[in-house]
C-alpha cells in the first residue's frame, strides 16, 4: 500500500511537471510567434515604402525670392578645432546677409571655442552649468540660448540648428525659404543628411545607411504626405511653433526624435527637402560609434516607451491618421530588431532543454534564398541605387567586401548599443560627446556642385527680380 502511494504521488508530480513544461512551451512559442509577426509587419511596411524611392527626384516647390528670416544656432562643446569651418560656411551663404543671424552656443567649454568663434566674427552665447551635477548636453544649451534670445519669434521666421562639425550647401537657406513659402509655411523642414567622411568600415556604414534612408524612407514618406524624421541637424523649425511650445522644452538625449514625436502628435507638418544638404562628420572608430549609438539608444527607447500610448490615443481620437500612426510606431520600434532576434534566440535555446517537446523547424533552401534576397535588396541594391541617383556614383565591385564587413561590424555595435541603451534609458541628464576624427575640412563633398548651385541661385534671383 505504501509503495502504491509513493508511486501515485510520483506519477502525479511527473504529470504536473510535464503539464507545466507544456504550458511554458506554449507561452514561449506564442511570444516567439508574436515577435516574428511584428518583424514581418515591419519588413513588409518598409519594403513597400522603398518602392516609392525609385522615382526620379523632382522639385515640387517653386523658387521664391529670399523673404524668410533665419535664426541659426550652432551648439558647441569644446569644438575649437572644427568650429572655424561652419562659421566660414555660414558667412558665405547664398542668401541676403540681413535675413539671417547665426550664434555659436559655447556650452560649458574648457577650450578656446568661444574665443575662436568671436575672432572669426561669429556671435557667441556662452552657457554654463549651475552646479557640478547639473544636467548637460545639447537640449540644455539650446534652452538656455533661446532664453537669452527672448524676442526670437518676432525677429525670425525659422530657426535652424547645425552641429559644430557640420558643413552645409550654400543654397540651403534659399531652398528652405522657397519650400517654406510654397508649402504654406510648414512647422519643420528637414534637409538631406549627407556625410563629410566615409573612409573606413565604421564611417562607411554610416554613409550607406544614411544614403539609403534619405531616399527610400525620408523621401518616400514625403511623397506619401507623411512626416519625415528629424535628424538632429540641418532642420528648420517655425519660430512661431517654437514660441508656442514655450521655447526648447525637449530634454532627452535624442532631442530630435522627441520633438518629432511631439510635433506629429500635435498635428504638425514635418517636410523633407532632398535638394540641399548638410554634411555631418561620422565616427571612424568602433568605440566612438558604440558610445554615440548607446546615447542614441538611451534617448530613443526613453522617447518610444514614453509616447507609445499617446500614439494610439492620438489615432483613436482622430488627432493623427492611420498612416501617420503606422509611420511613427514603426520608426519608434525600428531599433527593436536586434533585441527581438536575441529574445528569439534565447527562446529557442530554452526550448531545446531536456523536458520540452520542441523540434526546431527545418531551414529549407527556399527560405534561405528568400532571406538572402531580402538582405541583398534592402542593403546592397537600395544603397547602390540611391548612391547613383543622388550622388552620381556608379556601382563598384571593390566596395562589396567593404559593404559586407561594415554590416557585420555594425550589427555587433547596434545589438550592444540597443541592449545597453534600453537598460540605461532612464538616464537622460548627461550628454556623452562623440570625439572627432576630422579636425578640419574646408571643402564640401562636391565643391564644383556648390559653385554651380551658387551660380544657378544667382540666376534665379535675377530672374525673380526682373519678374518683380
């Protein structure tokens, strides 16, 4: 009798354990299926979106005589070595000098940034921390600078922000002015995000990814009438909307993404300009890239998780349309790809433990070729097409090994940065500066193009003057 009882209890415990494992397996498989469904949805959405990028770029706004008044801000923290280029660039813009002012914001500088900027004729606003543990960074500097320029909404129509290491096309103000006036004065205009450098595995990936994004996502969304993404530099913002917000109020490490989300939820328009460029310096070292992307991930996750509910609320209340909501949600969680891949890998490893009745699906040749085809299309084909259509650079076979190596290195950087960024998402108070690899670059990517644009703009001005 005793033996029978022990056997019965042992059998019951075994059944409970087996049932628990079955329930756990079902839950893990359901989670994996949901994650796979989300990845598939994002993939299909982005693949459909890229189709619009194959169309030839056409200028969809008329040229207007210079009219808009620009306030230009250049936040700079210890940028003595590079600040000269952007100042010289801004001093020779193809736009009436009386219609724009630019200020270098020397934020907590311990070098000669302020002195160097003043010696070159720039107006300088110096900002400092109130205490050793006070928050720092670009958003704080912008907030303090605008507080000193308290009449900006009356004096200027648009504010533009550039990083200290940037260079810009000399026709940028003219193009933004024309689009702003022709498109009923939108709240934001983001200009094409170009690269100053692309040498090396790390910088090359930045160049390729921005080249793809500019045409197949930014331009494509613009053609659909959707808001584009704000890139942190080279964008114009209506001073009327800025004043209505109470000045610069974003405080996350990704102030550009934060203001993009808030503006979209507020029903504001963010246009894309593919006709004029800002050239940004890209990191060349793995450590520098990792630090930068951790900062981006910290801010991105903070803003995404904080505003996801607001997006659905805006959709259900009719404040934003379905297309805008889908665009925003897919962009908010576009960086989740690496985390989802790691979660699915972890689930697969757990299900392979003893006790689970799990058999991994067989990878067929068709599924392998399909995945390879998607990768080749979404990275190689889109890049080479965009590089040719926008930069006039034809396909070169010798770049293929660099493409493969750069995407492998960046996959590791991106996965690490997303994990660390998610874990540190609540830390939004201190800005980690990306170190420069270029001290000075006095010429734009295409000086000939710059001269041609200046000549063309001059002809447009003469034509408009004659028409008046």
